[in-house]
């Protein structure tokens, strides 16, 4: 199926606008998928654009977005130049942005295209974005249904974290962060020094229930697909099993020998997706259309 790419922009008053890229099928769409990138990532990282093309060619509207404080800028979306923005980012900021986009996707429709209001809406998140996707799917689903709209059909996680609390440092490292106000992190790919302000953990501690992945997954009433590689060195496979144990309608797909990024890297210059990423893309498409993973 033929497809096209179009820019996405969601203005939000005094807040930073959310930028993204649409992958749109030429024929009538089966539904809409929102993709959330992970930590120290962005919507153009690796082969994510190829994933979007594959979904559109299979008949789905696919939207990739950049979180507004991921460290990149609309003018330079593949380079970490907004280090102050990265430092000021929080989990609740990414959650709020995800909910805003999901609400906008349900409101965006015309008389000639009812895809947004009537057809399935799914959210996919990779790594940290997977944890955010869990929170956003649950919160947006409840909010949309309270407004008399169709909610979120599917939550899909790729190599996702099952909780955020365990990602923070403890002991002396935590105390040093509190006293200095900055937690240093290194982007090993770009060799840049990045940091998180103390407000990052303050934000989490002030709203632990709202940012509780377990609670969100347990409350989400749609179908859930958890995809994780057995050779993931960044997020232990235990996270996948916990997500599956919490979900009301879980499907767990463990990719034998797959790593955290399913074979992709930045930059990705090959003309095709890595084999593992292509496989989980097909697994996800099968799940969206059949309600189960590829056998």
C-alpha cells in the first residue's frame, strides 16, 4: 500500500508545541497508532521512521512525536543541543504531552474521515517511553470515556520499564544529587555530558500515584502487548513479566536473542529495518488486527 509522510504540530498555549511526523496510508486507515520514543532518544532515532512506514503500508495511521524536553529542538531534531531542556524534563511532563496528543487524535476528524473518532487508537512506547505509554494509555482512556468518546484500544510496550522509582539512584549518589542539584549522565553515543535537575525526582516524589506504572496497567481495560528481548542489557526481562502480570488482557512476546533496540542503532543507514525490529513490527501489526501476537 502506498503511504505519505506529513508533519504534525500540536500547539499548547504557553507550553512548547509538540512536533511529530505522520505516516499516512493512501487508502482508508484501519486506525491510529501513537509512538513514544525512549530515554536519550527522539522520533528520528535509528529505524523508527521505517517502522512508521511499515505501519502505514499495512493500513494504519502512525504518528511519531518528540517529547518537548528530550534535548533536541524542532530546528535540529537529531542532535542534543537543548541541554537545559533535557535537564528540566520530568516524567509528568512526558505524561501530560502524551495525553494531550491522544486527546487531539480522538478529536481530529472530518465528515469524510472518521478514523480519529471511531476507529481503534493505540499507543506504543519504547523503553522509558513504554512506561510513559502505560501511564498515558490508562489516563487518556479514562478521560476519553468520561467525555463519551471511544477510548484507547491497545497498549503496546517495546522493551519497556515497569517502574520509574527503581531507575533513580540511592544512598550517597542520591544525596549528592540533592545537594548539588544536578545528576550527571553521559550520552555515550555522542560523548556529551547531560544532567537532570533535582526537580526531576521532586516531580516524581510529589505524585507517586499518578506516575505508578503498575497502577496504570492494572486499571487499563484495553488489550496489552508486551514485547521484550531476552538479551536486553538495558532493561531486565523481569520488567516485561511484571507488566504481563498486571495487565487485564496481556499478551507477552519474548524475542529470543533480541537486544534493547531490536537490532537498530543510530544512525541507521541500511535500506531495510534490522531483522528483529521487522519481526516485532509484524508481531505488533498482527496483534492490532487479530488481538493476538504472531504464532
